[in-house]
């Protein structure tokens, strides 16, 4: 593009081109064109949050990631195994073999059948257990991926990988990559929002950080309760003009300080956060105010039941946020590894499924009724699944070798399975889907090719899926 403009303006070199383009009406037009191409002429500021063109027509506008932290048991929720029932109480068959290493060690553990009741739902006949009967009613909207696998054995690294692609903290989170690749669709709200259920996810903010990307792409965590965002209203007696004056002075002081510190992206992010906070005083109040929601809507999300009210509130808020242009919303259910059922699987999952089943079903119902499910991608899953053999007689260990996730909306073809695990649910055997593949697919459905979303870091062009990842085409075929 630059070379074409050089020829059009009869400029002999790129250096002369930028020198002439930095002033006048040509510079004004050029700034916009170069911003679209990712260039900036000297002295021309390119807004890093400006909307960017996708690589191809997107299927989805936004993502809602429902993160069940701790490892939900796929063989008790979406992947029934008749063979596991037949072999209940027996050793793992030699034909399958124990994993070489587990979180706690297999020892003399024996196979443990699911105690749940199962049913097929919808025209597609997808299976779900009675723990997730409300979600089961949406079977025809789900693509259930039963062959997921990951690299980590323990929670901190595995939660980190599901968010960033690596078991080691420090890489950008998926929401940060999405914001970097597409910019924002609403200047008055964060593009990437994190909602928890009152606890901190293991690994904390590393799970929604921007890593080596500029700091302004990191996620914004909202609080639980009646005040998700503090100080939305200005103090009494402070006028709008006073706020503008204070922000203006603060911005000038920060710009003076940062003149020789271009590498300090955290300062730039802080400057922009002040401006966003000012804009949010009007826009965010409506987005997080649930007081005007109807009683029927609140019941649909399970907000009338203490067991599901917290996650139901977050699911409703997620709908309101994507409705207003927020690109990526991540909701933690069981933050702090609450799904980690090494003992008393029945009691653990009964509680966590009661907290999440109706809210998730309500979210799917609401999105569909509003015509939003077609361009909102909903993703469900944890950092791994659980083993088919028992631990401490009534629990299950961590299982990163084969587990289940599902997608709905945003271009995902409903009512189908992708991949399978073996006959007892230990390992993925058909169409294995790695975490990198999940990430590549999410980006693809948003219009981004993961191979083209790159950022130069330490002399290397980094991308969201590190050095791997393939788009799971059957999901939307």
C-alpha cells in the first residue's frame, strides 16, 4: 500500500513519503488508511483500540466463555460409557492401560461407573446426565467436543493453558488476543471482561493478562454483588467539567512523563483507562444494572434460587455486555477450583451443577430469543476432565488426556458430536482436539486466522496458538 501511494504522489523513497505525509490534508487521510494497514507515519497517532478488519467474514461478533474451574467430569455429564458401567469396581483393562503419570497417582484405584441417570435430548439425541438436564434441552444448539486434550496435570498450569495456550504464565490471554486482533466495538465499555463468582481463579490475573502485548489489551475484572464496578457515579459536588479538567491535566502530566518511555505500555494503558472510566459512568451503569430486569427473566437465569443466583447474575450480565458490543466475556463458575472432586464426586458435582445448569440454559434461551445466539459464540468447559477410575473411593483424579467441551451459536453447527474418547473415557481417540485447536477455532469464528494474528516480541513473531493449532472445521461444517 505504501509503495502504491509513493508512486501516486511521485515520491522517490519511503523516508520522503513519510516526511511529506506527516502534515497537511494528505496526512489526515493517510492516518486512517495506514491505521487499517497497521502502519503509522511519524507523529501520527494510531489508536490501538480502533476497530480492525477481520481476515475473513466472521461468524461470531462476541464470545462468552463459561469456565468451570477445577475439572468437570465428562463421564458424568456429557460422555456416557456403558463399558465403564460394566467394569465398575474392576482394574483398568490392560488394553487401555494406566496413564504414565497422574495428579495423585493411580495406585490400586479401580474403575468407577457414573451414578447418574442419562437421557438423550432433542432431535439430535445428544446425551446429557440428570445433573445437566436444563442444558440438555438445548442439545440441538450444541456442538459437543468429546475428544479434548491438554498438557497440564495440575490446576494452575492447566487453567493458564486454557486461557493463554501455555501452562506457564506470561503469555497473553485469549481475550487479549481478540481485542488486539479486532479492536473494540464499544468505546464506553471494556472489550474484554472477566466475571467470577466471588473467588479468585487459580493463577489470578495471569489468566486475563495481556502478557507481552501492550497492557491496554488485558481483561477488566468486574466485582460480584450489587456494585460490579466501583465509583461509577462521580462524588457529590463534582461537575462533569471538573472531571474533564482533572483528566486533561492528568493526561498531560502522564504524556510528559512518558515522552522517553515508549516501551512502557502500562502507563499508556493507565491513561486510556482513566478515559474509559469516565465514559463508563453513563454506559456501564445500564449494562450492570439488573434491577429493571423482569421477574420472569430473573427466574429463567436461576436468580431466584440461592444455589444458582450468583452464576445466574453473571450469565445475565454477560448477555447485557455482549449486547452492547463487548467482544469477549469470561465467566468463572467454581473459581478457586471448586469442581476438583478428588473425593465425594456426587456431593461436589451436585452442588456445582445446581449452580450452573439453569443459568447456562437461561443464557442460551435468552440469546436465542433475542436473535443473538447466531453471532454470539458460547463456549463451555474446564481446564481438563476427570478420570474414569476412582480416587479416595468416591472421587476422580485430573484427566487432561480426554475430556469434553461444547460450543453453541456463533456459527457452530448444533446437535452434533466432534471426536470420541476410548471405551472408558480416559483418552481422546478419534479427532483429538488440543487446547490450541480450540483457540484457533474461536479466533476463526470471530474472523481471525490464528496464523496471521502476530506480535513481534523479542525478535520473534508470536501468535495466540504458539507453534501449533488447527481450526476444527467440523464444528461449523
